[in-house]
C-alpha cells in the first residue's frame, strides 16, 4: 500500500519552490554564483517533496516493511502485536510536518501524509508504529493485511 503526498504536502513544496525562486532571482540580479546552486537545490527539493516523497507499507509472508522519506523499518510479522484502527485528523504535532515523526518520548513512530484513518501496531520490543491513510476503509484493509 502506498500513500502519495496529499494536500498537506503541497504547501511544503510551494514553500521550497518559493525560496528557490527567490534565491534564483537574487542570484540573477546580483550575479552571485553560489546562490544559483542553492536555488537549484531548493527547486529540486520542492520537486522531490511534491512528486516523489511517499509512505509505503509492504506486507509479505515474513515482514511488514514501512518506508517514508529518508526512513525505513522492517518488522517480522510474528512480532506484530496490538493492531488497532482508528479515525485520525491527519496532522502531526509540532512545527515541522515531516512525514515520519516520533512521538511519546520515542515510543511511537508516526508515518503520515495526511488522511482520516490510522493503523497502529506494536513490535515485540513495545515500540508502536502508526500509519495514517486516506480513509478508514483503507486503514481497515491494511490492518487486515498485517494481521493475517
């Protein structure tokens, strides 16, 4: 199951693109070459953020593999416990709305691209993982796949 960027991600992409464009204009006006590289980096980051950043959950016979931008974990299915489905507001706490965040003093890893349904489960060590999906039926489908 894959969750592409939702409307919450377009704001971040627009901000990165605006900064890149401002740096590009500044570089052109002032003829400062290092600013061209910074502008290009911001514009590439905006494109990556809007079109390539994803959350992916893959379930096979042995593992549940969770992937987010710059993050990946594989949990053996036999170690998955306490699978729960609940409604979600699709927002993260804090100022930075990165798709993979840690909460509860590190005891919960939340993978979130915005949505209305969430699946939460624990591994054998007691660490909890939460994946936010577009809607409650998608969350129920993922919970069923993980649990079977």
